[in-house]
C-alpha cells in the first residue's frame, strides 16, 4: 500500500502542475489540510476539498509565476508519505523572484489523502514521521 501512496502523491503533483482539478479526487471528502507555507495563515486548518482549494489558492494568488518541481517522495510507513518540493516564483506586483524548498506530510486511508501538512523545512516533515535527512536520499 505504501508504494501506491507514493504514486498517488506523484500523481497529485502532476495534476497540480497541469492545473488539473482531477487531483482533488485523490483527497478524502473530510481531508484536513494544514500548512506553514502560507505566511499570513500559519496555523490555520482547512477541511474538505474546498479547504484544499482555498489553501492552494491563497498560496498561488501571491505569485505572478509559480513553478514547482517534486524533488523526492518517500514512503514513511504504512499510511504516511513525505514529499519534498522546490518552488520558483515571482511576486505579484513586486516582481521579486524567490525560491523555496519545502515538504508535505501526507496521511492516507483507503487510497485517499486524509491529512496533509506543509512544512517550510523538509527536515521537520521527516522528523515528524521518525525519518532523517539521510532517509530522504534513499530511492522511492
């Protein structure tokens, strides 16, 4: 099941990068989304697919351009996956270019994402599931 969850995360990000709303079908209807990536919304919790859309919209509306690559996706146990991403963006209005390396912790039930949390520091996401940075460099 864990490798299937790794593939689900990869598929979600492929959909996100294409702007394909079908990626939302991989989230449970009661999904809980938290993120430390939204500076003005740290600590807020979003629920359901509508909440995921709202949180991602808050993130993307700050940028004129946003390109995200998946660096790696790791199985972190039977129901958890950690993914690391590299984003390059240009601020809306300011035109300032920025880069950010960040991670997500994903939890699954019955092949659907039930919990997702964004971390500004990939090490923190790994530590949450009992892994280290060294574990991130093993192939999954």
